[in-house]
C-alpha cells in the first residue's frame, strides 16, 4: 500500500474508532448536562474530507485529531454549522479557558465540550469507586475531569470576558447557548476483576483488560501475536490487518519493558485463534 493511501486508511480507521467509542457516563448526577450522541448512523458512509486529512498531517496529538473528527461529524449533520472551536477566553493576557465547540443546529446555538479518554480501574486507588478510574499512566483521574467540567468549563460560558468575546466574534450572548457534553472513553479493568456494573459508568464502554508489567511475563502469552498501538491509534478498533505488524510475545515484551522503565503504559492488541483483544500493560 502506498504511503499516502496507508495514511488515509489510518485516518479513516481512527475516525471510525472515535465515532464507535461508547459514551461513558450513565449517571446524570456525575455531570448534569445533556449527552450529545455522536455515532455512525445505519447505512452511513463515513468519509474524511481532503481538508481534514491535510490538517491531520500536522496534528500528531490524539486530542487534536479527535477534535477534527468531531468537527467533521458536526458539519455533516443536517442544519448544522460550526461557529468556533478551541475558542480561547483571555482576560488581561491570562487564558481563563477555552470552548471546544460553539455551533448551530437549526435555530439552536450549542456549546459542546468534547472529551475522549482511556481509563483503567485500579481497585482501592481512591476513596470511592469513581476515584478508582484513572488514565493508563496514573495521572488523569476521571473524577478530576468531571470536577473541572462542572466547576470551570461549563460555568466559563457565563463570565463577563466570555460575554465580550461572544459579542465581538459571533454577535451572540451567553444566554443564547445551550450546553452539552460528548464524553467518550475506552475503559479497562484488571484481568482478575469481575465485569460488574460500575457506579455511573456505561458497561458498554468497558472494552478490555489491563495487566501490571510483572503479570504480563506469563509464558502462556507465547502462543499469541501482539501489536503495539501508538497513542494516536488508540481509538482504532481491533482487526486482523492494519498498517502495523503483528509480533511475537518475545518481541513485544522488549518494547513493553522499555516503555515501562520510562513509566509509560502500553496499549496492545493480542491475537488469539478465536479473537483479538485490546489491553493495557501498566507500570
């Protein structure tokens, strides 16, 4: 496959994976804002525009790529128009925050916060079940993100500095906007953890298992093939063949150990005769 064609295929798979990632939150008490359902409709032929592909060549960070996928989805919805995205609110040279997306659908003006995450569940990590969900590198807690959204991101709409910028750039007022959230996440539980219903979490979002590095050295893995997923490919859905090679357990273990020594967790696909699994190995 030619390099340009392979890149287009990679981008398309990333976009499909993003759109198919489940919404994570079930409990409105965790975040009292409407959920914006972003998905692929039956029979829909998902395409990524030339302009988006060109822009993605400059954007290696997963967060920025996801923003562009969302923008592409938004602009293809009926009667929808993106008014602004990544709009910074600045006062006296100090950035107060930014809005992910301000857009219009029909006669309604909307502010949507977009969140795309990977979380692992480490039992007894926090003081309650919600506090046990953390990013693979143990830095990015789910409850921290929810707190930031509730106390900073959504209230930002009603600050005086925001009112001024909305008037200057869009000739609109804060009260013109309704607010909602698109919060997608891939969730992973320990391989010994029972897959019960977790408080406030959509069980469909639990897509795999995780292992500590010392647990991943089990020789039972020798029978399987593995693939390391770079972070920008984390949304991609497991499948038999993509642009990355399958490797033996010994080959993959060397890469895993190198990352673990740097305290960087690794996302893998594991191919067995029956199925392809996705998993994290953490330090």
